[in-house]
C-alpha cells in the first residue's frame, strides 16, 4: 500500500487528490493547520495539525516517520523549498512539489506550451518564486538525489470557486447588472481544469520512481476565450453580461498586485500540450466541461447564501477600474 503525506490536503486542488488517493487504497495522511473547514476529508484519512513552515512543529507532528510520497501544496518561496529538502531528505521516496504553470514564459513564444517551455515570467513575483523553488529542488536532485517530482497546475478549481479573475465577485456584479472587467479584448484563451480531473493525473504519479526528476503540467484541453468564459457564467446566472474590456496595464494602475496577476497569468493566450502526463498516466482524460464546472460552482455559492454583493475590496477595485476606463 502506497503511503502518502499531503501537506495541505483540504484546498481547492488538494482535496480532490486526497479523495481519489483514498478511493484507490492509498494510506493517506494529511497535515495542515486545521483552520480550513470548507471541504471535508474522507473516512480513513489520518489528520495531523502543524504549521508546515515551522520545522520544529513539523518534526514533532511527524516524529521521524517516512512516506512513499510527500505532496507539498503549501510551498510558495525558495526558502520553503530549501527547508523541505533538509527536512524530507531520507524521509520519502518521492517529493511532489506543486508549482504553477504561470511560471512558464509569459507571454509564451510558441503555443501550445510544453514542459520544455522556459520558466520566464517577468510580471508576477509569485511565478518567479515558484520557478526559483523548482530550480533549487532540481539542483538538490542532481547534487544529492533528492527525489523531486514537479507538478504545474493552471487555473484549477472546484465547486467552491468561480474561476474568473474576480471569482464570485464577478458573478455578484453580473447579478445586479454592474459592469464586469474583462482583460484586454476578451479574445485570449485561458485553460480551465476541474480539480477532480486534475486529481487523476496527479494521483497517477504518486509513488512512481519513473516520475522522479521529472516535471509535468496537468491541465484540461478546454481553453475558452475570456469572452466565452464570462458569457457561460452569465448564461448560468440567467442574466445579460455587461462586459467592459480593459487592458491589463490599466488594471495594474488601480491595483498593482491584481495587475501583476493579470499581466503574468491571464492577459495572453495560454494553451498547454498534455502529452507528457498522458504518457505517464494514460487514464488522464479530463471530461468536466466549463459549463458543467461553472454550474456546480454557481449552485454551491447560491446554496451557501452568496448573493449579488461580492468581496468589498474587490468590489471597490472593480468600481475604480470601471470609473477610470
């Protein structure tokens, strides 16, 4: 039986991976701070609580245990990766680092993006930190046989997220007829992947010696334009979309962090070639359409009592973007 430690394990991506790993008979341990309760864990999961960035607390929680695979969903900076190399060396046969497809060259010189596309994102620090973390981990693989596997998701969501730039706030604005800011002219393509589809590729890599030293992106082949994405959302909400097309550079003048995410992750067409993950995990075949995924997300939000008013900070930012444009 493959033993897997998930660091995180209850997030938008990781929860579906935990569910599938358990259903496939893996011995699953989840370690997190115990502060998120949006998604429940399946029966049979061992739950440990600790701050993954507190080495002393991590050591106490794991008490010298070893695992066939460790899946790290809570590492965002090179110093996090460096600490993981020191802590997990000799404790696991495979260390799976969850990076980001946003680390790829932006804008990409050639489409579709493959695993050989350079990691060069000049716009977004988050992406550069992920790329630097990858470099550190692969250096550890070369220098000391640290058993890293890198996985790069892109815009992966479950029912608790509306995967647009503003999330439910975009839906809330649509519900009351307010303008929704769409990056550029809305014709760039964006790849959307449902978490349960991602999980098939991800879990298929766990405990695989042949995946050590390799990098994979795991995405669907559904790549609608932003205009199509917002139109689908408006149709599910049964409202007419009031779309305002705004250059990413203008968005950045209102909110630098939001603008960096748009410039570095959403302003250019981004389509990926998934041949490599399919070669390793032949059963990987994403089937959740954008329409189906959005319908599930909208239904969940309405069931939870979300209405026509979104996050106050995002609402204010979008109002300013609209006013300036």
